[in-house]
């Protein structure tokens, strides 16, 4: 997740771009850069680190004064690194060999390797490790004096999910943008126009906006924006006016960061999986453990805390099912004091959103000292976990402000699926056809999430209205549904402060059933699976005790006899957790809001637990 901003008008663009990047820095803060168009050339400045470093670099460059400082067309970028290390060379903007075309990009270009090889064979030189640089080369390849046409032709050759913005030294006063699944919005001012990843980037300058939809290309000048489709046909687009204040703008128009981040989950999962499932039947984990170490793994040990533990629990089921490799799952705070037994060819996976969770770090160090290969799954580049591990798989979910994890959870689960598929491929436990089916369905998950969130939100709010005064909830799940039951219960505890329990459904009769009466809401994970009949039996048991049952179920699936249901789209049953967690997040959110609570900063909780 990166931030893009562009300006064309009559005012000097540099300071406007930097101000816009400040409002987008939550989307990435590994590096930043600006490119300014003037006098038939483009002057770019890039810097590693946060925007303070970019400002300092501008002050020491030709951008600090002179023609660049008065340039009235420019683009800017703040980076959340995916392809390539955090270096100045990998920072945006990127350019073609002539430096006449420069681009900034958010997202993933899936066919970047083949494009890079194509241009390298023609003698092109690349200065970065990124997928984005090939877009500059591709636009330049098609450029014949018409930047709009060059972007359109380039867009039709690209695969992936991305948004990019291009400028040409030969066409000052013009910015061209294109969108494929990643957000992009236009701001229309008086004699000036903006383009950005999100409205807050230009909200202080104009409230008149146009939304760029998928597969659209936009030519932006000081007079406004012209939209076309991939064939070049014109598209009419209305100008809307937003009435957000600054606080609402920071949240993207949502009432809280938590709600905003729930809605960002399609993009978060897409970022996690995109280039890693570019092939139909293979997973590419990049600079991960080498194939030999993975193929020879005798056992996987997963250590984590809280939400990350629940993601690991789902990972345990899928690794054992697909890769037929035994998996041990443990709470990191317990594992570190257990004197655990580790054997040759064991792989220990530590899952920590921040990369700074004290107990998980201690468990990882213990495992590494014992001779095991240690892998970190984390969202933060440069965190301690990345330094303590032999290999890292970044979730790439983007900055999460809300204390209660939402989008980072689904990204962790998606990362576990990738590891499971890679192990299955290397160990030969899933055939190519089975892997192809699973990868195809995994690619569809961001789309299913786009459907699920708005569909379930109104329903969850309606249920919350009836149940928010209840003083106890019970959550039940089986198999991969257990991890979702645990996570749903945790979300409700965290943000609503309601006592909540979560159990493996088969264990209910071993004690928890004594808690049930007619006042008890019971949330059951009842998506389609081989254990659904067992779940249905558990539902019948709790309803016989007078409890009120709400099921999370699959659209068009089996009726499990609940009092009511929240539905998610049908997909492969082992992938259902990525969808089933959404209605539980929304239910917890709306119950807490109806109780008048601050969901972004729950009492007694911190985003990162850096002490025991």
C-alpha cells in the first residue's frame, strides 16, 4: 500500500505535493519522492525514510530553489515497500532510460518479470529492483508524443492490481493516471487539478472530487479531467462534493479507523497475495527460505500471541491438510518457558503484526538458538522480528491505526495459505490441478470481500441493535472455524468490554453449556465444510437450552437451523475464514459503538505489546 499524489495548475506544485504526501504517509513511510516537470525536463528527488528526510533532500537539491521550485506540474509518492529493499534506488518516482517519462505506482504488477526481461533483451538498463520501474519503460516504449495513448497501450499490457500516474517532459501541464483495482481519485479546483490515492491528500485545496473506477484512464490538466476506457472511448464522470472535516478526512470519510480498516481488507489481502500467485499453479515467496529447506521440513511450529495466534491456528489446519506436514501451535508466552523439543529440519514460524511483540520475539530467539530455521510473518519492514529471523514473509497490509486488528489479521491468514500452498507444491502433496483451483479461488477473495463487507454491515448493525445490552456471548467453531470463533470473540471483548467465551464446538458439552439460558447469544461459525453437520448438531443443542443462535453461513449453503444468519460468499471451504471473520468484526464494531465506546483506542490495550 503506497500513496500517490499529483498536481497540475498555476501554483508551484512542490509544496502542494509534499503537503499531500503528509496526509497519505499512513499508506507508506519507507521512502518518498517527487518529480517536477518544467522547461522540457523532469527534476526528481527521492529519499529513504519518512517525509522529513524528503524535505531535507529537497532543500539540498536543485528542487530547493530555481525552476524546479516554481514548476506547476508534478507527482509524488510515499512507499510501502513490496518489491525491492528500502533504498533510494527503489524509491519512486521511477523513470525510463531517457528520464523523459516518470511514474509513481501503488500496487503490484504481476507480469513485471517478463516485461523486464523483454526490455533487458532490447538493451534497456534498470536502476531498481522494483516492479514499478517496468511501467515507466513500457509507457516510454509506447510514447510517440501522446502520453494518454502511451498510458492506454501500456495499461493494456499490464497484469495485476495497481494504480499509476505518469508525466512526460515533452507534455508539461498534463498528468495521466490509470486504475486497476487500487484506489484513485481526482480533485477539481479553480484552474487546477489533483490526483491522489485518497481524498485527504488534496482536501484542504478542494472538496470537488471525481472517483476513478477500475479499467479507466484519466488525462488531467488545469482545466479538469478527461476519462476514457481501455479502448479509448470517452467516459462521462460527474463531479461530487464532499463535506468532510479534517478528522473525517484522516479516516477516509469513515467514522472510525477501525471501520476504515475493515473496509480496506480487500486491498490488504490483494497486496499480500498478488505477485506471489502470479502463476496458475505455483506460489512465489521471493526471498523466503530456500526450496530445499521447505521441502525437507519435518515439522512446522507456529508461535504467536492474540490475533496472530488465531491466524496461526488456521494456518495449522491448512498446512496439515495440504502439505501433510505436522504442525505444532503454541502461545508464544508459554512456548518461551517450555523448554521445547526441536529437531533437525523443524521450521518455526513467528507471527507478529508489529514485528516487536516481546513474547513472540523471545520464542523465535529460543528456537533459533536451538538450531531451528526461524521465519517471521510480519507487517513492518525493519522490525526486530525481521532481524531475528532467517527469512521473512511480509503481509503488506499497510499501516493499521485501530488497536483491534482487522486487516492485518486477514493478511496474516492469507500469508499462511501461501506458505501451505508452497509446502504442498514442494512436497508433492497437492497436484497441479488442485493447486490451480486453490490459487484461482484465493485470487478471488479480494473480490468476495468487496461483496461481503457492505452486504453484512447493515445486517450486523441490525443485530447489534438488539443484542448490545447483553452481558455475555458464546462463540463456537470447528476446524478452521475455531480460529474465527476465537478471533470474533476477541474482537467483541476488545472493543465492547463484554465478557465473551469461545470454544471448539465439540467441547461445549464439557462445561460451557452450563452458561446458556434464553438471554445468551451464541455465535456459530457454520460455513460449508466437512464438519458442518456436527456444527448443526451443536446449534440444535444450544437452541434446546433456550440460547439465541446467530450463524455465520455460506450463501446458498445448508440451512443449519440458526435463529438468524450472516452470510458470506461461497468459496473453497478451507478459504472461508478470510470471509467469515468479516461479519464478526462488524458485529463487534457496531455493538461497541451502540454502547458508546471508543473502538479505536480500547481501554487498557496497546497496539504493540513490547513487554511481557
